[in-house]
């Protein structure tokens, strides 16, 4: 199947710093990528939809100025958590949408996730 | 009503048993459904897609009941390696976004 990578896999930072997470589709082009957040023992919650060449669409309750998303190319989206605080500590997962060339239902492939711990 | 609802479990069953769990959805226009598996501290991985009445892949069977708006996942001859959280996923009808259920935790004991 398609491969999506994320970097870094784990980051620990001090409160007030900014953290950038990269999401790459390695063997396909993704015009749309998604960013999710997952707290312990909870399901994935969609934060925003990242569209190549345009502004991201944020879900209700997600601060766009705090979670900056850039989708500069068809294979790369970045999420920057600005001025991170302990409550931002979570598992951040990206996914890339792959649309079959022959049509049909598209599928989302997930990156391995980034575990962010803010001290 | 939540867009996607699952029984959180945990389901704790012996190895070799058959286990099934359901997922209900609220949008009657939804056409496709997915079951993902997520191991602890890992990303979700696609297990099965369901487009029509059902789908079968080895020990796993997914069924769709449009009238009652639920999908089910049946695991036969369960293995220890089947222990994971199973996430029901329903795409939003008007967008490429998908909605995750809260997940059902399954634990297979020897």
C-alpha cells in the first residue's frame, strides 16, 4: 500500500516553544492531507484538512493561529504547534488521501504519528 | 446522535473464539465504510472496506445493514495478534473527510 511518513516520531519540548511536524506521502501525490490529534484512550479527532496550494480548513474549536498548516507541495504538509503548552501534549497523526486513477473510492493512508510532550 | 458510535468494550475473549462488534452511523447517505485497526501507540491501519452489503477477508467479515444504519465486524478463530482497537470509519457525505468512531478495544487471551 501507499506509504506516508512523519517526522519527528517523538518530540519533547519546553512550554512556549514551537514544534514543526512534517508529513510526507512517499510514493503518491496527495492534494489533500489531514491532521488528527489523539489523546490517550480516545479516538482520532480531525483537526484540519490541508489542501495543496491553498489555505487549510480547520475543524470547529481548533485554533488556526496556534496550529499552522502549510501544504506547499503534493507530497508534503507541515503542522506547526506554536507556543506549545502542556495541554498540547498528544499524539499527532497525519493522513494523505489517495485517489485511484481509475476512479472509485479514495483511501486515506496514515503516517506513523508524532508523540509530542510539552513540559 | 453521534455521527459514528461504537461500543468501547473492552472485549476480552479466549484465543480461537469468534467475536463481533457493531458500529452505528447517523448519515443515511453514507455509501462506503471502513474498519481500521490501531495498535497501542501506532497509527491506524486499514483492515477492510465495505461498499455494499458486506465484505469477507479470511477470518474477518464486515457486514452492512443500511436499514438499521450499522456495520459489523466479525472475527473468527481469533488470534492473540488480533488484540487491538478497532475503529469504525465513515466518510462525510459531502467532503473527503472521514469520521472515526471511538474504537472498540479487543483483547485476546491465551
